[in-house]
C-alpha cells in the first residue's frame, strides 16, 4: 500500500531533503486534502513539534477531520498522545520518547501502550548509518533498527521504519535494510525514506510492507 506523507512546518505543507533542506512548500491545504482523499491511510508529521520549535495543531485538526491520518512529531508523553487522538488521529507515531540512554525505554513503551492501547500506537524507528537516530534525526544511538524493533514489539501494533540515509533524495531506498526490520518482528511494518518508484512499492507490498511516499508524489515523479 502507498501511504502519502504530509509534513507540516510553520503552518505550511512542506517537503525537506534529509530533514533539513526545504525543497518545496504549499499553503494550499485543501488541494492536498483533495489529492489524497482516496487513500485509506495518510501519514501526518508535525516537524515543528518534532524539533521542539512549535506546533501546527490547527492544521492537524483540519487535516484529520478530512483524511484518515496517523500523526507523529513531538509526541513525548501519553498526555500528548491522547491530545493528538482527540484531534481526530486514528493512530499516533511515537519515536524519541521510546528511547533513553541509547536503548529502548521499556517503561515508557509500556506506559504508552497502557494509556492509549497497542492498537493505536506506532513506534517510529529511524536509522542513519546503521544506527537508530532520535530528536529529529540529530542524535544517533548505539542500537540498530533491528534491535529496537525486537525490544519494542510487545508494546506496539506497528513500526514505521525510516531509512534516513535516503530520505528525500528520490534515489531509491534500501530494500535490504527494510527487509531486515520486517524479518525481525511479527508486527506490521511501514517503510519510508527515498521510496520513489512503483516498482519499489510493489516489491515492498510482496513482503507485506507498506510504503510512505512524500517527495516523489509532490514532484509528480510518482503518479
């Protein structure tokens, strides 16, 4: 399945290269809501909240009222997770809050599961250079993505694995890395990071992995 990605920054829909360089932005929210209205899942990420420099709550409410969204970005507490769900999100994506001292924070993962339920909890496991990265991809931990999903599996219903090395470059993703994560868990896996072609989406589909696509859709590289 193809899952369109909507990233929010400073009240706009944006696409960044490697999470930093602005490649495009749009204030026409209605256009993108209409564009993605036929998809059964949409990924919505508040980049400002992820970086701790603000929030885009009005846009989150607006988009969640029109599209079936899984929402992430800056969800660091169970209270915040409940708030996001109250805005209309179907699931929440939690990343940095599930890690501490270069390891999975099992106690934190258990709290999220107990408060909102595993069925509404997606763990974001982002990898750069073969290691998990947190805090908006600025802090690298010592554990691998495979080690992270193995430790988090009892607490979540799904993993969002982002291969940061290829994020936003439209040069393809790392199929071997995604397959390794998929093989490490019985939970559902969704992959992101450089997925550009229909062939990649089809190949991931054959192994039971959904594909989050951003830049290739916004630039019409993938139709």
